[in-house]
C-alpha cells in the first residue's frame, strides 16, 4: 500500500466518513440496491460502534475494498440483535460481529436454534473490559475478583447486583460470567441484563447497573466521565482470546465466494496497517467520528496503544503491544479456531445457558469456514496452523481447556 500523507489521509477519511453515514437513507430510498457494472449490488458490511470495528472501517477509509475490486458499503448498526437479524435475512452480507454469536444463535442461546451464521475470519484479539461503578471498583480493585463475592452477598435479596453484557452467549456475556465464576459468585444471585454497547455508559450513569462488560471505547469513556472504573481487561482474563469476527450470511458466502475472499484480503491489509502503532493515532481520529464510533478520539487512541487510565482509585496500567488490542500479528490473529468455538459452547453448558452439551465438533465444523480462510491466507502468503484443536490456558484462573475433551 502506498504511503499516505497525514493531511491527505484525514481528508480522505473525512469524506468517506461522511459517506458512510448515508446507507440507511440510501436503503430507504432504494439507492443502496443499485447494481454495479457487473450487475451485482454492493456488499453490505455491518458494524457496531466499538473500537474493534477498526479493520472493517479502515479497509473502507484507506480504499482497500476498492483496491481489491469490490464495492462495499459499511453500515452502522444499533445492536447485536440487529446485526444478527440482518445477517440472517441477508440485509447484511457480512458484519463485524461477536465471535460467540454464531454459536449462540445456532444453539438457541441467542437466537432461533440451527440458524446458521458463518465465521470467515477473526478481526481482533483482546481489548475488552469489565467496568464497575466507582464505589464498587474501589473495594474490588484491579485484576483480582476475590473481594466481589462478599460485597455482592451484602445486597438484599430483592435488590441483587446488576451487571450488563451485550448479547446472550456473546463474548462480553461470557467474559462477565467467567469473571463472576472466578469470584465464586453464584450467577443466580445476580441479575445479568443485555444492553447495546453504545448505551452502556448512559445506563451506568442513571444507576441501572453496578457494572458491565463491553468493548472499548465504552470502558474508557466511563472512566473519563467519572462514573465507572476498569477492574479487568480481557487480555488479563485470557491473553490472546478471540473477540470479533467477520461473520457472513451463508448464501452470500456461497454465491459470492470470490468477492468474500477479496473483502477478507482488504480487511487483512487494514489489520496489518492497524498493528503498526504509528498508525493508531490516525485510526482513532477516523473511527472516533460521528459516522463510526462517535466517541472521544483521545480515549480510543490511549487504549488502542495499551495506555489505560483505569479510574480515579485504580491508577494507570500500560500493556505492551502484543497484550493490547491486536488485529494481525502476521496473520496469527485472523485464523478462526475450532478449539475456541468449542470453548464458548462449553461455557454455555457450564453456566446453564444450555441444558446439555451440543455436538461441539459438528457445530464448529459447520460454522467456521476454515477452508476459505486457508485459501485467502495462502494467496497472501500467510501461515495457518495445521491443528486448531490444541489445548490452551485461560489466564485469569490458569485453567487449561482441552477441546478434544470439553466436558
């Protein structure tokens, strides 16, 4: 990719950012359905206002979709439920999406059972957080949930502690439940609600909940506004965990496979660009704009660079680049792994979201498009591990998970 001057970059980003705000209007008028010169309508890729939509957005802003010969619209969505529904109906062809969502939907935890959404690639690892109200965070501290159980047990039975995730069985929901379990908290003793990411801070402000798990920048925004503190980042829960994925409508993946591969190549190139920390200031300015995340660029930039102001009582913490939000790492981030799919479904059983174990391997094989990713990786000279069913250890409680023996 040719070098881009800072002035030209921001000028291009501003014009494209303005353009991306229009898809909902165009759809209402029928404009976004107009076919390109090949007779195919533009590819619609949805995103939620979160920092980790960056590779999808920057591929648009940097002109990479155009470089690879695909006409793409990036479409801002209000909630993960909207993303799910539009992917299932084909109103979206693909989306920046919670890694856990396809498994949640297919198993019936977060959708109609056996509804298929496919994972083409991983978009990022790390970079989410758990935020508590300032009063509670002061007592709990950072990284060690051991004090949480005693604090929660003091609540009256008719006013249990309330926490929020963003989608049942999604990544944020499972990080929250895993953290509560590590604290020894009976999840039946607390209330877990679902709130879209951009609404987290507002709901905390009016006292609707005691804490939440969400992606950036909303943990950082809560700190900046003085209404919450970050008591755990997900890289300290499970270093190198899968977070967002490029999730696709099955019909689109089948009928426009070559176009999907071009989309993936554009996103991979944007991912490589993002993993150069010299580019993260520019990325923060772009995605912080109203058309995208609509949040302070300084908050986005700081946490993108691993510089965390945790809150007034918790101080600051700096993560090295590999332990910050990562998008590429020579392609190691982007290969979807069946072991991770099996882990998520095993947590559904563990936390009572499913009454019994599903067919782990069959579902992972059905929903993860490993062959497609392998094709793209080979064409871009990226290495893909041959065995994606290796055991791994979760950082928070040092528990090793063997995907070949999930029970």
